[in-house]
């Protein structure tokens, strides 16, 4: 199916209503490669990856509260409110900024859960960006990236707002100038738990670090892919099917698989031929986060 572009879903975010920000986009991402290059003493894995933003994602609405409460006003199946990264992001910013304001938050999901395309992390980043504006916190992009890292390794890149080469645990980001591209994204129907993949004893954790030029000209891979495929065979079946059409790779810790294709026509054709037990989308790349201009 065609993934509805974020701009087509919502238009520009509504900022003209007092105390409200409506239709705030939270774009998806793919990892063009992902190498695990080490592990810190505290257990955090050291990574190298290239993030690519996609014109496809969730949207969020925010309404100002004067009583300091943070409320999620609609349910998200499988995500208890207290564990929701959106709620955690709002409370983290509230504490960091020392504000007494609160918010009602509505999350409109379009991205599959457990897909490795950054849905929860992107939702959290959009929450930080939007509430920083709604509450007049005045935090910089770098300040929100630092807060985002406390929520997860993928959150900072969405605050960064551009395609990026990332190192460390997600905090070291360098912009990448990538040409526009079309992708086919396939979801096998069941998410992959990130923690299980990173805990796996068979995970490669000593891949030699590369430089950006090596990413552009050399051979890369996703170190998490063999583990996910062995534990979730449907991921391997998706890769094998999509690889018949174009080079295919898992994104993040799975379960989504992607392939870059030559044209929108090819993307639509391949996505349309996806077996019925899976979901497939035609998606284009996104040069910058739609809320990029909201931060300095």
C-alpha cells in the first residue's frame, strides 16, 4: 500500500489555536546499516549506524493544561500509559524545564509497533519538540537531544531532524547528505522486542568501526539481523521475498525489512505484490523533520 505522506495526513501542524498544537508529525526512520562495535561497562552497546528519515509516521496533538497534569487522552493498544515514551518524554521535559504547566496528549498511530522504524522514539522526540514550544521552555536542539538520550538511543536523531551518521549510544550525530529515494517497507505482522535482540549471547559485538566514507563506498550490514532472523524466522522469510526484487535488509532490531528501489512506480508495484500475511508500504525519503524549524 502507499504510505500516506505526513504532509498529506495533516497538512502543516496547526499552531493558530491558543494553547494547542495539532497534527504534529513523528516520522519513521530506517537504519541503512547498523554495526555493534563494542559494549560499555554499564552494559550499553556502542553502535555505528546511518539513520534515514521517511515521509511516513504518526501524528500527535497537544493541549495545554494549567494544573501540571500529563494525560494521554487516547489509548494505544499494548502500551500502558506509564510506560509510554510520549508520557515519559513530557514528564522529563517538565522536570528539566521546571515548568508547572501540563498537557493532554493524543497519539495517532500509523507505524507498526516493534517494527524497528522508530515509532516510539519519534513520538517521544516530537513530544519534546512540541511541548518545548507550547510551554515556552526555550531549550535548544542540543538540549533536547541530551534529554532524548535519557529516553532511548534513537530519540536524539529525531530531534536532530536530519539524516545522520550516528556513533556511541546515539549521542554523536553527523549530518548526511543523501539523495532522495523510494523504499519498500515490509512488516511481517509481529514485532521484535529490541531488548531480546541486544541481550542475545550470539550477537556480534566487536565489528570494526568504520568512517563515513566507508559507509558510502564500502560493505556494511545490520549486525542485529542474524539474531532476529534466527529467533523470528518470519523476518528471514520477508528478507528472502523482498530480496527477489531489490537488495533487502532489516532496519534496527526488526521486524521491518526495507529495500531501496529505482522509482515510485517500482515501489508501488513491489509493495502491491506483497504476500497477504504481511504488510508493505511504498515510502519516500524525507530531507528534514517537519518540525525542524521549531528549534535552534
